[in-house]
């Protein structure tokens, strides 16, 4: 079985990098090019109750992934993320605020290999 090339790397993308205005940075395209999986964070204009539920689910998934050695990075900002992660005992991952696709690509590619990527059978 061939492993998923995005395995063990997840970029948590702020909505503006998933649904960019024309001509702005498309974080989905850059993450795919860098070999990273993506989880979208709720948009800033979501009602707090809805955003809180989404972030709680994201945090639960990250807690599970973290037990398997995944690497995470936050691209952009999401106000409720620190509290949601704290509720499941996780720290906030490194956060980056890229201004260009090349900058984001460089930051993602420069991350060291995550611990989970060395599992037997994934090479």
C-alpha cells in the first residue's frame, strides 16, 4: 500500500487562505504543492457559537493526530483556536502569516519531518 504523500502534515488554514479574493494567496494550492493536508478554520464572521463547535471538533481531531506524530502549523489567524486546543490539552502550533505563495511554500517545505512519518512501511 502506497502512503498518502500528505501524511503526518496538516496546515490549519484560516478561511482567507481557503477562499481567497481574486489575486490573493491560495493556501490550498500551496499546501498541495508542498505535500501537506489541510483543515479549514472557521471564517471570522461565523457566529461565536458555531465557530466554537467547529473549533472543538478540529481540536479533537488534532488531539488524535498528535498521538500519531503529525506536524501542524496554523496559517493565518483564528481567535478561538487557542482555547479549543487548550480544552484537549494541546498547545497552539507554530503560526505563520505569509504574504506570498512562495513564502508559504518555503515555510511549509522547511519544516522538519514529523515523528509519525518514520512509521515502518511508510517509506
